[in-house]
């Protein structure tokens, strides 16, 4: 298994996940990513300060508001938002971050790596790796 494969294996071994950028808009990748976790029976929490619920589940405004700490975080936000989410992730002790295509920010990646976080970026998408069954 290559380096990214090992990173993904570590990411997916977490007991719970958060999805920053989750949305109830079925056309958005944040919605699809959150739904993909649920389709695979994984415990996941949607995070978005602009949503109350996603797929009928409570949506949390930030990582600190989650009902339990999470080890792995998917980020599907614009790069400028990604930078704030990374800072929150560092404060909350997140161990693994998967930046979905389009969410990448070089400063955010560097800060996360410096904090010792396993960061996946620039490669495969969670929807492909897990196998999203849309819509």
C-alpha cells in the first residue's frame, strides 16, 4: 500500500467523523460526503454554521460543538474557510483531515502538518474511495 493508501486507512479507522461544509443541498459535495458516510454505516456529524439539520440530523456550527470528539474530519469548504476549519481542528485535537478536491489551501495544509495531523489532499475523493451511491 502506498503512502496515501496508508493515510486513508488511518483516516477511515476512526470511530467517528465530522464533515465540515455539510449541507442539505443535494447538489453540493458536502451533502454527498456526509451522506456517503451514512450509507456505509459510519458515525458522522455535519458541521456548518449556516445549517440547522442535514438529512434530518442536527448540524453543528463548529467542531467544538460536536457531542463527542472526532479523530477524522472531511473538509468540503472554500479554501479561505478551510483555513479557519483547520485552526479549529488543531484546537479540538483532530488527528486526521481529508481535504476534498477544491478545499485545499497551502497555508492550511502546512499548519495541519506542523501540528502533526495526518492530512490527505490533492488526490482521491472520499466519494470514490468509499463508493458513493447517489443521489
